[in-house]
């Protein structure tokens, strides 16, 4: 074939003119498509990176707000109790009651590292902790932060525990006694190590992506790199101070010679700012490589097209077209091609070969599209369309698998059957659209609250079923109670208080129907006993 092409190049002036025009057309095509492809790849790459930053930031915003809002609510609740405000001056029985209250709250929420209160007379009320000699609570950062923020809850500060050096985030508030004077400070600490996993990259596309939390005054209170804790971001990037006056947005900055792209959003319930950052070079380099590869492919295609156009003007066309029509028909009808035919090395022959290959490729492409459609259908068949949770058909299969696994390895598992209290009243009062929105919001809350190993499904209507693998009754009941508290304190879009009731059952060798029936009976009992309750 290449010998024929060389012979073609040596022919008359008209052929040479065709060559020149073909080469020029290929060059213009290369430049045009190269520029267009480069622009589109850059735009799409930056759009994708911005979407990843914004999505990551939004998810962390919800996580941090939910995580610390409950701690703020606990602090607010404790600061209003007389037994806490006046603990140093009460009898031992009252002090034990206060300590037991701290202990129970710590057990209820594993995110609490320490819960304690300190008083102006130096007394420290805390479980299972002996302060070092000469310990003065009134000089500790959490105590001073509460005094500075009085009478409001402190905005949250990072500090190091005096004995272990462990980094904690403290939420504290002053205690006002019956005489209207400050009697001390109540505080709840949470370990930064529990939060930093969520703030890390964990992103397959951008390894440098990470997030951190700052107060409106610029103080960094949560960060994976402990060197930044307590530092002020306005001193690190002073030129961006005006940006944080908005509630959210993108910005770029330089740090130690490296360009960064960031997205921030304001978490109003805790009054913190969540910042998500990624190295700009990590975003730009893949885009550059894509543009380079695309340009090479376009150059190669343009060159081949130019050669093809030049060569295709030099031969007969009838037989190749007939053969092409016959062979394309066989391909479309998925018939076996038994006749051997070699297309001539001419313009029609090359066109015929390319069209045949294109037809074969399109057939492969259609098969791939069919596989993609089948995959989507499989997802639709196992997922609840409204909530995105597993549907009943899928969870029943998972229940059978878990039952067989438990029998084989002699392990247990538990079920939580959940029902929204007075859901019909929501539909009747606010309409079915509001009811659907409530179901979606509750589904998202359950995903955020429950463990990643738990399987959540919409069981029917306003009922949900949670499969807790390798979990006994007590642990499952604690999970259900934790979810119940979250729902009770969550601000849903409907203008009414939303609560749930739940029944919990543990597998102990009974049948699957029997296990579900146990959970259902306990759910019914929770409803009968006043709702907003977990029965296990």
C-alpha cells in the first residue's frame, strides 16, 4: 500500500495539488481541533476539580455541624442544671449524681472524650481523672475561652490535654449561680483524631485535597497538621481576609511557593468556616497530559486522514461499494462473513474498509451501551427511587446472606425497624411533596449517623429497616437511640417536630420472618407507649 502511495505522490501536477490541499486541510484540522479540545479539556478539568472541592466541603460542613451541634446542645443543657452550677457547695450525694450524669452522657455519645466542670474555688468535677499537682483550672484555655464568651457558649478552641498532650477541641460555657455570679465553667472535649480522618483527602483523584475548620476570627481549630492548630489563617494568607466575609465561595492563594485552589463555606449552626484546599498543580498536570495526548491523537488522525484523502482519488469504486454494502449488511444482521475479499488500494477501497471498521466499532459500542443500560437497570431494581436507599427486594436478599453467614460462623446480627411518628399528619398538613422531602432528609440523616457497615433500606412507606452485621442487641439499641436523638434534635424542612420510633431485635437462631416479626412487635410497642422511643 505504501508503495502505491509513493507512486501516487510522483504523478502529475493535479495530483500534487490534491496532496498540498490535503496536507493543508489536515494541518488546519489539527490546529482547530487541538485548540478546541484543549479549551474543552481545561474547562471540564477545572469544572470537575471545583465540583470535587465543593462536594467535599459541603459533606464536611454537614458532618462538622452535626458533630459539634450536639456537643453545644449538651453544654447548654448542663449549664442550666442547678446541680452542676452549685456542685462544690452540695453534699456528696448530689456530687455523685452530677458525676453519674457526666458518665451517662459520655456513654451515650462516643464522640465525647471528656466532660467536666471547674469552679472558682478550684474544685474540678470529672470522672476517672486525677489532675497533676498544682493544677489550676482557671488558667486552662477552655476556662478562659468560656469567660471571654460569657454568657454565650465559647466558639470552640483547640488545646493540648495537660497530662497526655493529646489535641482536643473544647466547647465550654460559664456557670451562673443563683446569685447571678459566675460559679465556674462546664466543658465538653472531643478528640481531634476522631475528626481528622473526615478532613483528610481520601479522594482517588486529588491526593493533596484536605479540609480544615476556622473560627470567624481566623483561628484554625481543627486541622490534620497539628502545627497549624491555634494559628490564625489571616497571618498565613493575609491577602484573603476579605474573602471570608462572604458565606461561601472559591479562591486561590499561594503558600510556600505552591499555588492552591480552595472552597469555603460557613456553618451557621456552629458559626465556623469550613475550608477545603487542593494543590493547583495536581489539578493542572492531568489536564495538561490529557491535552498533550489528545493533540497527539488528533495529529495522528489528521495525518492519516490526509494520506487517506490523497490516496482515495486514484481508483475504481463500484466493486468496493457493492462489497461494502454486502458486508455492512452482514455485520448489522450479525451474519458470518465467509467470502474473502480484499479491498483495492484506492480511495473507495480505503473508504469501504474504514466504514466497515466503523460499523463493527459501532456494533461494539452499542453492545457496551446495552451493558451500561443493564447496569443502570440493576441499580434501579435494588434501590428505592425516592430516597436512594436499598429497596425491600434488595434488603431481603442481604438479610438471607447475613443469616447464612451468621449460621456458618456462629455470629449474631441485629435489625432496627424504624417508623416516622405521625407521618400521615405531615402529609395531610403540608402535602405529599413535603412528606417525600422529609423521607429524603431522614434517609440522608441515617446515612450520616449510622455506621458504614450498616445496611439501610426503605421497608415500605415511612418505615425503614437497618441491618447491623456482627452487632448484638445492646449495641444495636444504642445505635437506634443515638439516631432517635439525632432526629429529635434535627431541623427538618417541614415546620413541625419530627420524631421516630424503633424496634430492635437480635438474631439468636430464629427464622428470618421470626426476627423481623420481633422487631415489628417492638416497634408497635414503642408506638403504643407514646412514640419517640426505642424498644429492644
